[in-house]
C-alpha cells in the first residue's frame, strides 16, 4: 500500500481521473495523512422524515455539513462526499477544533430550523487504521471546473457505524447558534425522469470480500448505465429549467437568515429567480451572468454518481436497462460479491453550494426526490438484518 504523503502536499497530490469507470481502481487512491480526521454527520430517522414529505429538508441538512465546514475552515479544496441525509469531510490536524465547533453549530441549526435531529462525530484516522481499515481518497473530475472526492478503504463506513453507536459524539451547540451556510441553496424544482425512472442505487462489498469481483461489478454497472444517454445523467446537457419550489425557498431562507429576517431573504431569492427566468427565456445576460451558460455548467458539474466505500448512483434509466442492472446486482449479491439497495422514484432533487454564480466551480448534489439514497440504504440494511 502507498505510504501517506506529507500533510502540506496531500491535497495537491491527490490523483485525478476523468473516466468514471476508473472509480473502483484502488490504484487511483491515496491514504489520508496521519493526524487528519473524518468529520461526519447524518439525520436520525431520515427515512421517517422522507415519509413525512421532508425530503428537501433532509438533503439540505446533509449538504449543510459540507457548506458549514468549508466556510468555517475557509477551504474549498477539502475532500468531501454527500450522502443524501448526511455527509463527511476530511479535516487536517490544525482544523479539528474549528471542525468540532462547526459540527456542533450545524446540529443546533438543523434542530431549530429544520426540526430534525442530526448526530455528528469527529473520528481520527489513526483509530480507523487501528481497526485494520483506511481512508483512501481520489478525485473524479466530471468537468474542467470541479472535481469530487471518492472514498475507499472502508474507514468511512466504519466511522459512520461508530457514530451511530454513540462513539466520538459531538454535542450540539447552545440554542441559537448558527453556522455560516453562505452559498447553500435549493433553487431548483424537482427534475422529472425522461427515460423511465430516477433510480438511486447503493452497492457495497459483500461477505465474499472479493475486491476484484466487486471492481468487475462496478465496471459492469457503469457500462450498463452507459447505454443511456450521458450515462444516465438525470439532467439534460442544456441543464435544468430555472425554478424554485416553496419547500426549497423556505429551506434556503432558513439557511440564510434567522426567523425575524427570513421574509427579506425569501423576497430576495424570489426576485433573483424571477429576473433569472426572464433573462433565460429571452437569451439575455444579467451583467456578466449568462443564465443559459450557467445551466449548462450545472449539468456538467453535478454529482450524480460517486464511490464512497461502494458505488452510489442516482440515474435516469429506462426499464430495459434497469432490468439488466437489477439482474447483475442480484447475481452479484447471491455470490456474496455485494449487498445492494435500490429505490425508484419519478424525479430527482438538486441541492447546491454556490460560492458565486460568476465563478464556474459551483457544485450540485443530486439525489432521488422521494427518499433516494436514504431509502436505498434502508432497503440495503433490511436485507442485512
């Protein structure tokens, strides 16, 4: 196994690959340096929140972990992964204290503004390695403007399980504490499927512990999705239509302002969206902002598939290809190569972190609109128990 590189050069030396088919190749990954830690959080009973219709808030809570940590640490380069109802971010030794305070603040904000319970933890990489696991990271670059971290080694899954068991727990901050969620937004309506259904899939290594067979499975699944236009990407190449749901508007306003000023935030967001929609329809620019170019960037930059100790995809897929995907997953599960969960829905949701619409490095997380990854994971765990 490769030896960890020096902390000061770690981010710059992370391998970058541009073909998603290489995502399961462990040679593309680097181990996290000593002294670093995993900051992670998720929503307690996220499937219950989804069943109650709060799917937008669940995604907003998950993305808030990333937004708050990147803002608090003033770093846009730290590796992170969005999991639908939660997220994890790796933090260097010098930032662990700030990360702890930030996770505490996010928990309080989620409880007070979204009426959900978030748990959070900070897990040293040394504790993960003591269990014979690791945190290995690579970067997948879907466009020239952004890259997303991919995680392998089993350490993230172990850390999440320990968090859910109450280990490494971080207590919420005092009432009224708000994290800096600048850039966190939900300014898009649900995105309807065009090929058949929006399907969220999670496939993780099974009891056979056959890494080569699992890598072959991942390659086969990616090849099958390649039969669909743009690999099953839920967004058209020209990007989604501008629009904002009432639930999305409310969630973003809660991120931007406390209760007494929320109406101002809603008015401002609504005015921006109205002017953007008009400019988009008429082909106008607003200053240096080109709505049509921005929509294309959104499509290119979107995170609709990833590797996080297993393959996760939210794809737009037709019935014939979906049958082939399910057949391949069932075959692999019977052989002990994988365990998987799958959830179908009619549309996808997008939650975004946009430092500035004038910059091209905005990131967009895609999940299923009716539970997505949270329900897929519940289905996976139901099989295991």
